[in-house]
């Protein structure tokens, strides 16, 4: 995973403050597939805080839109880590779930899904490494002091 992250970061321009949508556009261009971000209430939908769905022509990241901006960035980056490492090939989303989550797209287009319950411990560690490494590159990881942690937690 270290080589994957190093290669990706070598091709991408990072900015501070971090812009998740701009980062996704760059990763999407490198992968040759669009990445769509969708903020949802993951608790209300009984989902993990982040989920990746692969559609026929794009990847979709659902993330908890009710948490802080810093946490949202971490969730999005974690899910991108799963995408760039190709952790979830072959895990299909049910038609009912696809219909509820993507009513405008339709049930038949959702092909694969990745929920945290489906990942191995190593895959989770790799995705988390990816997220933390990108955040560290843009200087967004919480510092050792409580003030830094509070600032990052409530960053908007």
C-alpha cells in the first residue's frame, strides 16, 4: 500500500485546506472513472460511516454528512483508499439497497459494494493508512496537543 500511495501522491496536487471533491476529481482522472461523492445520514440508513459502490460507469462514495468536515474528509479518503487498492472486487449490492440509495440511477446499474463489515483487517489498515497519509501531506492530522485535536474535530 505504501507504493500505491506514493505513486498516487506523486501524480496528484494536494491543497490545504483539503478539498475532497477536487482530490476525487484528480483520483478519478488517474483511474479513468468518475467518482461521485454523496453525503447521507449513515445512521438513519443503518450504514457504516463510509461506503463505496461501483456502478457501470462510475464509483460512488457515500459518507456521513452529519459529522465534522475533518471527519468527512477522513471517511472519504478511507473509502478512496479501498478504491485505489481494489479491495472489494465481486461484492454485489442487493437490488433493494441499490434502489433505495440510488433511486435516480436505478437498481440494475449497481454492481459492487464495499461495506466495512466485508473487509479484512489488513484491508482496513491499508485504507486507513491511505487516509492518514493524505491528511498528513496536507497538514490536517491532529497534533499532539488537545487544542489541535479540538480544532481539527470542530473544523468546518
